[in-house]
């Protein structure tokens, strides 16, 4: 269930990409300039934007996820993914260490961690060569508070929201310091049911299929973090961090009513068949990541050596019971026709080590050099048994035909990386940064799939040279112009390589692909900023061998010539051609009326160019026949231009600064994505907050007019069509109570990068 949800997240993912194409990427504005926004500090440093919320009323009573959505250049339109303006993905760092949680666990973690724990948020839109990120990813680094005096403080948070179901969460956070020892910890949990409504239609002139119904995914979550930092002496520190998260999702269900119609060549209806898809899934996952860090300052100029060693263990156990039941026109069951039992465990073990040395020289010059090593093993022992029920002419069951299709897929990967970055301030007006990263990747995938020898052993070795350049010119004290270029690779996540089917209906499923190769992204950006409040951004991204899902449909023809009897639809993970994205945006981030109103507003246009085609299922070799008996190719040779608007606003309602009203809005025009034409989307969110001593009370309503619904329509020249309507009930009502206690004095914590940062996001 969760896999299909993640699969269709591509739709929302693309929508958010347009919404956030406003980018303030890796500007390096001469010196640090600040704009005070209601006790919030938004400033530009050499390669990042810094949003200081340590004393902001906006943070009180909010979750970390809430405050990230309010951060300039960061937003979310689906409540499950965060986007940096114009980026494919926002990689989350905590205290300089990349989060190693899978995507679903990370979202729950951020939603259950109080924003009161945060000192500041750093947004790195164009990471330099020293960062191990993929594709056009940006970085959000969350710096947690740390006590500056001995003692203990913390907070407790309780929250409840309601859409189709009621969802509850709570958390407890503590922060302790004694002399040279600092400890921070968080424990949080939640219980929720994630509902979805689907209307799926596909087919051609001879056969059509429509599936309508609901998916309910109950979840129980428990996790948190523990950070221990000890100062060995004036020049060195050692730190240990542990992040953990557990998820239990038992009783997830898919209930879809399917209508299959066939027609003759003149369009006359020949037959109609009704079935119910009744699927149940039980799943649980565990995510543990430990990182050991040692940092030493080597001179008085600030040069330092940073060493990290990290270990990741991720386990997911998933069992599905998928039933296809013959039905009447009113949806009542007749008898079972097919049952598929699936067991899909995944175990990931990863070890990583990094060494980074930053040498600072006089005359505003610095050089960074480093290396990393990652060794990852994934074990996927998939078991699947398909049973066909055979009936006589009177409808009596006469036989069962079970077929087992096991597939034990093991994937080993090793990555070696080296980088060099040089940074120089040439004058008070002009500075630059240049670097390069060289990566060597070797992988081996083995499978006991006896039906397809090509899937039994897949071995790859490749290397990549990835340059980076940033130039910055301060025209005067109020104006700045910057240019940045970055090249990155995107490796497929580990579950994308696992060759398993995830069934929605009998003839509609997703298919992962071990043949997916890494894709490349080249990004350019030109930015003009005025008074650190107004900015214009021009951006161009070229993506080669895009990793995405492609819908192939028709009557499947296997390599031996066998033709399937029913029109099928497969969402296949593959490399699908090339893509270009161009955007122009205007942004404002400023306070008005003596800081009573804070505005973060972006508006712009994005132009997408898609160039891709696919005619063969790369996992089976199957081709597909259309209604006329011709082999078909799915193509996306389209372009689209779309408008996007994003506005996050906070209004202070009283002089004592205890009442606040939040109004947030986004609009994304229709645009062409890989799956077809995505309809326009929008959402209006409201929030009312009251601060009373150490207590914060807030109520909110999201997607007030219920306009944040995904709708995709695709019609091919060969006659095939595919339509998706997906409602995830983003309209919801909620209330939150937060209590803060203890000594509130804090200071900045050390930034520590996790050694396993290039592997973490790939457990998604």
C-alpha cells in the first residue's frame, strides 16, 4: 500500500516542483546582510540562507514540519514532501548530519518534533562539491538548540488533526548541559490513518478499465533522537548521535470497484465485467542510524579536520493479501477469481566514513579537501504465490491453480568519492567558489529469478566528474548579482531497484526495475537580490536519463510471442529520456507595518520540456499491442508553460505579541509531467495561535476549499488513454498544545555531517 502511495507521489512531487521554482540558490552575497522579520533573522551567508527562529513567536506551538513550510524558499503542497524552490528534493540535515530515515519516517519525525527545539534553519539551494547530494537536490540543515548554562530544559507537545479520520501525536524533548557535556534527546509518537480516494481510468477504443475506490493506511509511529557532545579540550570535540524510528502499519486496505468493457471496431459494447479488488497489507519498518564524529581545530584561523563514521540499519517487512473477486453491477461479490500472497521484506545495512579538512589562509582564501566511502548491502527475499480459481459453467469451484514466483534479490554497492573546493574573496565586491567531485561507483545485483536469466546478475561500474562554480558580485550595499553552476548524479533508491510488483488491481500495478541506472543533472542559476528582501531568479536545469515511472498499457506480448488476453496497465520504473526545466521568478520576503505583517511571496513562470519514449517493459521484455493490433510506444514529447504563486503570511493581532494569524496560499497552473497533463492545484491554509506564558495553543484548517487534489490526464496518438484522480484528504482541521519548561538559555551547536549522507535518502 505504502509503495503505491509513494509511487503516485511522483504526481504531487512534480506539482510541488513547479510551485517552488522560485529559487534563491547558492548566492554568495558579499558579507552577511540581515533583515529582521518579527524577531526572525533572514540572512544570506556565503553558500546558504540562514533563517534564525530561536526567539520567534512563529516557532512556538509549531512542529518542525510546520516551521519548515514557513521558511523562505521552502514549502509543501502535499503534507508529505518538502521542496526547496526549483529543486527536485530537499535533503534534511540535523545539526549538520544528514538524516538517515526513510521518507515516510522522516516526515512523521519532523511533524512530531517541536519547532521550539530549533535554533535556526539553513537552506543551501546549490550545494558545493563538498556535499554528497544527488540530482538537483538542495539541503535544509536544521540546527537544534543547545544550552549555554548548566541545567535542563525541554518541552511537551500534543496535537490532533481530523480529515476523514482523527490523527493524534505527542512528543517530549529535553536538553541537558553539565560543564563540557551536552545532551539533547527527543521521543515522539503518533497514530494516524492515511486515507486516499482513487478514480483510475485507462484503455483504448476496444477495451476500457475503470477502478474507483479507497485506500486506508493506518500507522503507528515511535522514534526520536539522542545527541551527545563532549568537549575534549579547547580545540577538539567528540560527538555521538543516534536517530531511530519504527513504523507499524497493520490492516492497510485497498477497496476498488473495477469495470472492464470491451467494444467492437465500430464502438459497439460487446461485454462488461465487474470485479472488486480487495487487498490487505501488514507492514512494519525499523530505521536506526548511529554516527560518531571527531572534530579538531588545527590553527587560530579556524582550519579544522572533521572525521565521521556511520552505520545504518533499515528493515521493512511487508505482507500483502491481494484478492480479485467477480462482482455484480451493484458491487456485490459473486466469487473469488484470483488471490496473490506477497511477502516483500527489505533489509539494508550500510557503513560509511568521511574525512574532511578545511584549510583557511590569510587574504580571505580557503581550501577544502575530503574523501568518503560507502558500502551498502540490501537483501530482498520476495515470495509470491498466485492462485487462480477455476469454476464450471454453473459457477461451482472445481480447481485451484497456485503458482509460486520467488525472487531473492541481493544488491551490493560501493561508492568512493573525492572532492576539492577553493573559495576566494577577491575584493569587497567580488568573490568566487570553485570545486569538483570525483565519484567511483561499483554495484552488483543478483537474483534467483529462474524465469528471466537477464535478472540473475546485473553488474555495473562507472565514474563521474562533477564540477561546481559560484561567482558573486556586490554591486553596492543594497544590490547583489550571483551566478552558480552545479552538476550532480541521481542514483536510484534501493527499493526502486528491487524487481517487485506492487498490485493495485489484477491488471493495474507498479513495477520496479533493477536495470535503472544513475541519471545526471546540470543546473544553472542567475540571481539578483535587492536589500536582501526582493529577488529575481532565472534558472535552467537539464536532466539526462530521468528516473521516473512510465505507464505502459495494452495487450502484453511476451518475448516468446504469447499474447495476453486482457488490456494491462503497468507503471514501470525506468530511465525515461531527457528533460529541461526553465523558470523565472520574482520574490519578496519582508515585514510591513512595524513588523505587524510578515510576507514571504513568490510568483513566476516555469517552462518544462519533456523528451522520452518507452516501448518495451525493461524487466520482462514484454511489448504491448493496441486496439488495432499494432505495437505501441509511450511517448512524452511535450512542452508546457505554467504560472506558480506561493504566499506565506503572518499577522500579529495584538501589541503584546500573543495572538497571531497565519494565511498561506499556493497555486500551480496545469503543466506537463511524465505521466501526462497535471491539472492546476491550489490550497488556502489558515492558522490561529495564542501564546500564554510557557503555553502555546493553536488551531488550524488546511486546504480550506478542498482544491488540493491531483488530477492527471494523458492521451496518446496511438489511441491509449490514462486518467488519474487522487484525493488524499488534505483538507483537515487540527489543534496543538505545547508547554515549555526549564532554563531557556541556549547557544549555537556544532554542525556535524553524517558520514552516510549519500545513502540516506535512497531508503525512500
